[in-house]
C-alpha cells in the first residue's frame, strides 16, 4: 500500500514545479572579508530572466544582517536570514540590478555560503531557477581576543530527538586518506518520499558507505551526492553515510565546504529543510 502511495506522491511532486538553469545571472560578492566588516552583494538579472509574478532570494548565514540597497522596483524584505525581492509583474526587456549591504558579526570565522534562488509563474505553474551558490571566506578580526570567541557546544542525543524533522551532518572527519560524512535524519512519522542532496567540494568523489535502503547517486560533473527514498525507513531517526576520496581535480586551496538539504513529502507537498552541521556526542553505531 505504502509503495503505491509513495509513487503517486512522487508524481505529484514532479508536477508541482519545474527547475531550469540560470542564464547569465551574475552575483558579485567579495571572496574574503574580515569579521565585523560590511560588504555589498550585487546581482544582475538579464532581460526577461523571469516573467509575471517573480521572486528572487538570497539565503544568508543566520549570523549575518542584511539591508536592501538597490531593489529596482521590487518589494524587499529580510527575514530569518533570507533577503527576498518580489515582483507582481516582472519588468520586461530590461536588465535588473539589485544589491544588499551585509554586516558580518565580529566573532564570525570560516567559509560561509550565500544561496540564491529564483522562481516565477508561467502558464499557472511555478518555474524554479537553479543558481550557483556563492562562498565568502570570513577572516578573524584583529579586534577579537580569546574572550570574544567560544567553541560551539556539542550536539547531544537529547537535542537531536527534540529537533522534529531535521537532517544533521556530523562534522566530517579523516579516516586514513578519506573523509567520512555522516548524516543523521530525524523524520518523525513521515513514511513516503524523501531526498538528501549534498554539494561537495571540487576535487573529491563520493562513495556510499550506508544508505538505509535509499538510492545513492553521485553526480561527478556537478559534485552532488543524493540519497532518495520512495518510502523512508520505518525508524524515526536513522543514518546515512558516505566517504570523500580525492581525485585528479583536488586543489588544497579550494575551501572544504559541504552544504545540503533534506526534502520530504508531507500532504502531497514538497518541503525542504537545510542540513545543519554540528558536533555530535553520541554513538552513531545504533543508527
């Protein structure tokens, strides 16, 4: 029964929206900034990139604060880390230039991802535009001393159980020459379609270790790892795992950064949560 229902759900999900690749959308942001500084992100949307009711967003790390600067006749809001530009009627036959001012917290440090997304309505169906993320490296501020910073607390089993629907990535670690990536999924009562998608750094190939009955796919051209279920495991919490092996494209100067999402079917709708990377303190063998 559930297998049939899962197949029907997947068909519905595929009909809800369509994804297309971005064409000549340009996003300019500095490669490196210093913690505590401000910087500008500029976006150029080419002529007729969208049409009709349209939306463009930039998903920032939650620690950053964002103010709209150039909004080019769009309505703008910044909420829960996402800067959103919306048009009831997208301007025809003109390039659109947008910009936001971003404030970096004083204690920030490391590589941060800014995730763009676009969508518009065509023939009563939503068209989603796939746009490459941008990575900004934050250098520690000279004004920060040891009393300003603190290590992130370890994520406990009790916290994981209270997360609801979530996907947690244990901080990747070395095992010999390979890097091990463990993903813990808390799916509650969900039983149908589910998908994990991870973008891995250039220079690595991904090899499955544990799939928990998922279909494992590694797209080496796009550096994307996928786990897909028509019907998710019965357990409310479970683990999938893969390893990263260096290949001929490996470059030690490229930041090691993994980011991803967990998608699932709920009442015939596709919902998405970002994968959160955490230090994990409990025994993963039971998963």
